[in-house]
């Protein structure tokens, strides 16, 4: 799969001076455009549009410094309809405008051309199983928090601590299917998996539509607002990973390894859906058992094992 990803990036690189059809790029990688964007973001640590803009501005920066074309010609060559739009994109990458760069010969920022390769790091095995699930609901409370790749996520911790006893007891009562118990769910709002990208973070329980409806009816009878919100999750395939190690570093490393090692080595791609985590909250650095559920589907063209 990494070979196909690199072929797709070669195709993209050859078209930086024209409009790029990302669907064509994804087809070379043998995945959908959605999967290509998510996989690229996980492997590269930046969203695909950011990489494309940085690469275009790297090439454009060299032409600006060369001085052989007018700034407007450079702007048009790299797909910008006006000098103002080009100047904004140029400044976002290099920190100065193209006119200033040409006058002063300032130092510019280069985004290297990217390629992916397999790096063998130790011999730790990743334990997982594939589960088919019927539609279900996550019933609980949500908050919008930033992604944090290293260390404690203070916003997520604050959301957990804000839950009242009534809500926690009700979640435990509603939990009636895997993953059983109080869980967290991360819903990505964009293709970006960069540090700081916003996600919807749920604390809740997996239950059926009937239980969620009963919850609403009970609240209506009491003439009170709904105690819990609900997130509908359609039927699908999940890769379930077991993990043991210090919290939260072991989990953060597992999340990283799934997207950088497991997906490229297995006939699956990620699909839309919440990523579910079942773990026992402990003090930072304390070891704990966890279970991570990632929504997946078989990669197009793969054969059954």
C-alpha cells in the first residue's frame, strides 16, 4: 500500500502547477478520496491541502527569487486567480509577501517532497480482532476539545470531571452491548489529525435505539430536559485493539501506530465513524488496560484472508 501511496504522491507532484483532481490521486492509491485524505493526514502529520499548499509555495518561492517571471505570472502558474490570493498563500508559508521576498532576497521556508517508507521499530506485536456491529447509539455527553498527541488532554479531562453522578449512573444503566461500560468516543470534524485540531469528544455508553428512546420518554414524563445526548452509529466493521501500558502515553502511541503501521500493512482502510475507547481512568503514568475501537472497511481490491 505504501508503494501506491508514493505513486499517488508522484502524480500529485507532477501537477502542482495545475488544478489537481484529488479523486484521480486517490484512485492511484487504490482507495477512496476520503480514505486517501485521512491516511495521508495520519502518516504525514498534516492535512493534504496544507501539504499541497506548502509544496506549491516552495516551488513558487524558487521562481519568485529567480526573477524570470512576473509575480502575476508565478501566481497564475500555480493556480491563483489574483495577485492578492497568491500573496496571502505565499505569506502563510514563508512569513513574508512575494514582493518583499524578491526585493530583499529573504530566506524562505521549503516543504520537502514527501514519500513514505516502512521503518522497523522494535518487535512489539499489535493485538487486534475484527468485529461486525449492528447499528447502535452512544448515549452520553459531548464537548468540543482539541487533539493532544502527547500528554494529558486538559480539555478532555475537564469534560470528564464535569459529569454529574446522575449522568454517570444513567450511562451505566444504559450500557447493554460492546464495548460495555463507560466509554469515550472521538468524532473527527475534518481530515486533519494535527495537534490542536478540534474533535467532538463523547463520554457515554453503547446502547440500542430502544434504550435511547426510553431515556427520552422518561425525561418527557418528568418534564425535564434530556439528561443525555445521543450519537447514532451505523452498522459497520471495527478493528478492536487491546492495549496495556502507562496512561495516556501507551494509548497515544497505539493510536499513532495504527495509522502509520497497521493500516499500511493490512487490507483495511479507515471509514467515517467515531473512534471508541474503553479504559479505566488512572493517574498519569499509571499502567492500565484499554481497548480501542477503530471503524474500518476492507480496502478496495483486497481479497478475503
